[in-house]
C-alpha cells in the first residue's frame, strides 16, 4: 500500500497487529471476531445500515419534533451516539450476533482508508462549493491562521505536554509531534451552524477556509516530526526541502489539475452523468496522484483545484448545476454520518484499549490540555489580528470570540493520531497516550464547543445581522405582507376560490412561516413586523386629519441610490423632491398613504446619522447587485447567455459588491466593449487573407460579446 503523504514508511505498520488491543480486537469482544470470521465482513453492512437509519431518525427527532429546542449540531449528535454504542459494545462479553461483529469491524477500519475514502470528497466539496469571491478576500487571513497560526498552536500544545504532563518525560520532538496532530481545526459543526443561523458569510467562510488550509499544514508538520522521531532525521536542509515540497508542490499541482479540469468540463455540454461523475473521479485521482505518486500535499492540491474550479464554476453546464449540488449535498451528508460514527466508536475504544497505560491523572491532563488549546487559540488571534485587519478582513470582538470558540478538533486529528498509532517504531506507551489525549480533546471540543456554539452565536446577537440589514428585511417583509393581504382580499371576492379552506391556507402564508422561523432561530422579526404595520396603520389614520408639512423620510423603495451622501444640500433637495411627489398638494382632498416603512432620514443632522445612511445605502446596493447576479444566472439557465458572458457579468458584480458601487459594475462591463490590443493589431494586417478570416471571426466574437453583455444588463 502506498504510504500516506508519500514518505511515511509503513514497513513496521502492522508488525504489532497481534499485540494491538484496538486494531485486532483483543478486547472483550475479540471472541466475536474469531468465532464469526466468515460473517464479520458481511456484518459491517448491517451496522452501516443501522448507523444511517439511526442518523436519519435523530435528525427527524431533533429538527422536526423538538423544533431546534436542543441546541446540538447534527454531527455532534452522531458522534455521541457512536460513542455510546462503542462503550456499550466494549462492555458486552460472550455475545455472538452480526450487529456486534459489524460494529467491531467498522470501528477497526484502517485510518489510511478513512484518509483516502472520506477526506478527498470532504475537502473538494468545501473548496468547490464555497463562495470563491468571499474566500478570495479572506485568503491572506486564512493563510495566516493556517500557517503561523498552526505553528503557534503546535508550540503551545508542545510546551503544555512537555512541562505540565509530569511523568511523561516527552522530549521536544515528541511534544511537537503531539502538538502538530492537535493543531488542525475541524469546525464542521460551527460552520453549519453559522450558515443556518444567518450569521456573517464572511466569518463562516474564514473559519471554513482556515480549516481547509490548516489540514494540509498540520499533516506536513506531523509528517516531518514523525520522520525526525522515528528516523532521527534532524537535518535542517531536509526539513526545509520537505516543507517547500509540500507547501509549494501541492498547490502547484492542484492549480495545473484545476486548469485541465475546467478545460475539459467547458467542452462538455449538458451531459448530466458525465459531468457529475467527473467531479468525483477528478477528486480521488488528484488526491491519490499528489499523495502517493508525487509525494506532495494532497490536501493543499485538492484545495487549490477546488477553489480554481469554484472560480470557474460555470464550466459545469446550466442543466447540471442543480443536480450536481444535490448529489454532492447527499454525498457529504452520508460521509458525515459515517465519519462521525467512526469517530465516536474510535473514541470509545480508545478509552478501553489504552486503559493499561492510562491513569486517573491523565483525565486531568486532558482537561488541562483542553484549556491550554483555547488559551493558545486566544493568543493566536491576538498576535495575528493586526495582520488579519491589514489584509482587509475586519472582525469585531464578537466575531473574534466565535473564531476562538470554533477551534474544534475532529476527523483530521483522529486520522493523524491513528496513523501514528500504527507505527510500531514509536513506544507503545507514548502511542497510547497520544491516542487517549487526542480522543479526549476531540470529544470535549465537539461536545462542549459544538453544543454551546448556537447559544454563543445567539448570545452575541450574530444571528440577527446588522441593524441596516434588519431594517431592510423588515421593510421587505412588510411589503410582502401588504401585497399578500391585497391578493387574499381579491381571492375571497372571486367565486373561483369559494371552496378554499382559508384557515389551512393561513398556515402557508409568509406571516405564519415567519413565526416558525422566529421560534427556530430565537429571533423577533415577526414582532418587529407587527409593530411596524401597527405604526403605519396609525400614521394612515392620523394623516386623514393632519396636513403634513414636515420633511418626508423616504423608504428604501423610494430613495435615490445616486444621492450624494456627503453633500447635505443635495440630500435636502432630493428629500424635498421625493416628498413633493408623495404628498398631496395643500388644499387637496387626497390622502398620502405609506406603503412601506420609512427607515432613512436623508436630512443628515450629525455624523452618526450620516454613517447610518451610508450603511443603509451600501446594504441596499449589495442586495440589488445580488439580485442582479441571480438574474444573470437565470438568463444563463434559459440559454440567453454564454458561459464567457456570464463569467464577466458575475465577476463585475462581485467586484462592485466589494466597493458597494453600482457605477463600478457598469464601468467594468463597458471595459469589455473596447477592442483588445491584439485585435487592433490584427486589423492593421488586412493584406493577408488568412489573417483576415481569423480577424473577422474575432470581430464577430467581440460584437457578440458586447451584444450579450448589453442585453444581459438591460434584461
């Protein structure tokens, strides 16, 4: 079998299999393996099907019956159930059935298989289905956290294990190897929570990007320190060569593979099975070639390839985009069930299998290590915060707390420690302690941090968004509510709808759904909406007897996006103009009625109000540009735009969103109207007939692009 990482010597990997209490099942359940050897492998299917059905049942109970009342992420639930099953099976003696055989076989899966089967899909999915333009903005910050951040975490954990674990007598190499294993974060539970709760996409993307990159960093460090420990290779030259080889060779290979993949997919049109299968096949092939054949970082190679394909995601045909997303979503759901079930089983068995070398004080050491990991995370954020801010990522103190609390340890740490555990050249007592402490940290971080993350997000108010986004959301919901009410009135007067069950229909209206959303997310949007509607109704009743002479405050539907917020005089004149259009003339019997809630006062009185107006304006522009990008994609799905045209439009939208400028969006589009220097030079070579044909083709292509860009923008 090819070594993981390309350079790990596995010649002694299985030499101690007969004496390994975890890998060969010489625990209390070993009788089952010896008596049922023929049916043991088949029994894995029984336990596998049980694990999947159990996970689906738990999801139904937690998210349908309990309505999110228990704030436990789904992956943590699966981990806890796997841990409980593992502890129960380890205590059962002299019982012979297929379910227990399957559990034992499943829990003894080789870590190299976990590495090769599960990891490629998890990494590629996170990279390919991420928001590339958000990741691009945060790439420097993610590299800082995954580079210097991993070194800081490794050093702190090494210091803790060397100087605080009395009796271990670990040297620096052993401590650094232990620290490198625990330096990789796996915040899958926290990221899913941030996405579900409506928190900042940039924060969730930063945490996710960090975990993608630091998996590769942690693996490189653990490989280097493992080689030093078992081979005594202390040569600085070899260490530097290995670091350069992994950190540069992996991304370079991934970039080349990304170019080839996009080139191939661009030449396939609406082949559903082929395009979906290719994404899976490419993921495994690139991972294997990078790891086993080239000896570079497979994780970093797959990350770079996935990000490059995410940048050019329209290489996937329009009719394949949605099915592809669905297939990957189901695949990752299935993989998460398996990997967290295996994690729970391995953690349970590590407690029993290492019992001969683990004492009561070791539990105290694990708790101390848990605290030191968080102290190290705090120190990492404090040290790197100025550089993160310099890179353009502005995190407030609330987001920094979530970033600190998101440093969970999961599957990557377990894979690394199990690979180390298989190496018989390391002392068995050291390996037992490695496995025990890593298992404890995985259990503690996933259960404590993963479970409390939702409470922390709600406590800090990050699930509600900014005040400006909340205001715009409330106004949009009010607009929907008023439109729905008018439509219902018309429907009730229509004889065609006389048999409609209006009480049943009420359960599916936006207001009812909003109440359920508030209950799930612990928000008060419906209450704010009710207060807004009540306030507007009072204003409408009062307006019948009061002649409005005060300046009118326009809503987001009426504000002029081109208003110069830095010139108070222009704002006042625009304000009066809008007010004159919406209010009745003096002496007129008509009554002005507000259709939406006024939220912006364009008469700026002080700096704070000016900032609030600017934030509102920026939020509106971002939402408008987002709607435009969705419309561009819709035109592409309908065959009105080509891939190249869509790519230009989407890129211009994303750049305009960064600057909060509608003008920039149009400016970037019009830049494509100009002929390239190459095409201008070809026009001068009109005396060559062969060149003329090529020039005519390029001119036609350029005119087609201009036409599509113009029509796409106007539509």
